[in-house]
C-alpha cells in the first residue's frame, strides 16, 4: 500500500498522495491495532462494514488503474471509480469508528500498547485516549475527504459528460 503513495507522488496515478496516505494509515490502523491487538473488534459490527466497503472500493479502483495503464477505460468503470465512494466511503468510516468504539472497553481494561511513565524517553501513550482522539478526528475529517472526492468526481465525470456531448 505504501508503494501506492509513491505512485501518486511520481504521477503514475492521478490520486492525491495525501488522500491516499490517509486512507492507507486508517486501514493499517484498523487492521493492525484494532483487529490484531483488540480481540473484541474481530466480532464487532465495525469489521463487517469495513469488509463490505474496502474490498469493493479497492477492486474498482485497481481495475480502473489497470484499464488506464493499458489505455482503455470503459465509461462504466470510470463512473464506478468516481461514484461507488458515495456509499462505500461512509460505510467504511462507520466500520472504522465502530471498531474503535468497540475497542474502548478492552483498551481501558487491558491497556494494550500503553506506555507509562517513568521510562527512558519520558513518554506516555494511552491506547484508550488515542482511540477517542482518532474517533474525534473522523468528525472534521470525513466531510473534508468527502468534499475532496466529490470535487474529483465532478472534475472527471463532468469532463467525460462534456466530451460525450461534443
């Protein structure tokens, strides 16, 4: 997934490296921290939403990239690439936030990955409060990312519709 950010940086794909990195970080966080470290999230409803949204979004996106690489992108694939997110993005975010929410009791009690003082680097890390902070970041983050993706959709599909009418 990190290679995908590099592809964005060097222009192999037209996606924003910042947007791509944010999506990758959130997925790695959910898979590594939530699913691996917090057993309660493996059976919670959040993972079901993630497993519904993430694979479908990735399949369409990578099919689009492949079609672009060979120089033939059917309009239906372009439409799917820039339209499926309308539903899949909120579903994925709901899954991620539910995973965080269902992890809170476990993290408060078991304190996985916590680092307490005193220690050599004079640093503390509390998984429970970090999760709360991450959930709060979704509040301003979702509208910003969604507006960005809507603008990309308008730019691409608007241009395609304009080209079709000419």
